[in-house]
């Protein structure tokens, strides 16, 4: 959408071109996908002088921590924290009668095994 809208705007000024080239260099030096997306978002927003939003697909980040929070008797929130600081929340169905203490135990069990592994690797291991 952004590219289509920018194409109708016409030529960019010399200052805009210089600013764009300096921002492109920052994107190329980014340490993570998130940092690159953030830099690209800033660049697009600056060029268009409009708000910009980036949505990414679920990642396969290496995990650092997981925690379960009961929402309702049969629903819990899984909070996954990646090594890069990314946080993902997922609502899970919990069988009826599972006590909150079991959710805490499950979190402790997983946290003892989770560090540095992707969710796929953890599933395979467990």
C-alpha cells in the first residue's frame, strides 16, 4: 500500500533522497529482524509524513521465559518471552478442574528446559 501511494506523490526532493539513503544504511546494520523493521518503519513514516504500522508473522524466536496466567476456569494466557525481548501472548484452553498451582508448576517445568530453544524445539523435546 505504501509503495502505491508513494508512487502517486511524484519526485522526492534532494533532502528526502539523502535522508532515505542514510536510513537505508541503518536498516542494513540492524542486529535483528525487529530492529530492521523498526528502522524501515521509521523511514517509511518519515518519507510519507504519516503514521506507519508493521505487522509480522509469528516468529520462531529463541525463548527465554514462559508464564501461564488463569483468565477463566477453562482459559489461561500463555506469555512467551523471547531472548530478543519480544513478547507473545496466546490464550489456551485449560481442562476443567486444573488448579492454578498446576499452571505455575507447568511454567516452572518449561522454564527449566526452555532457554535458548524455539517453541518447535521445545515441543519436540517434550
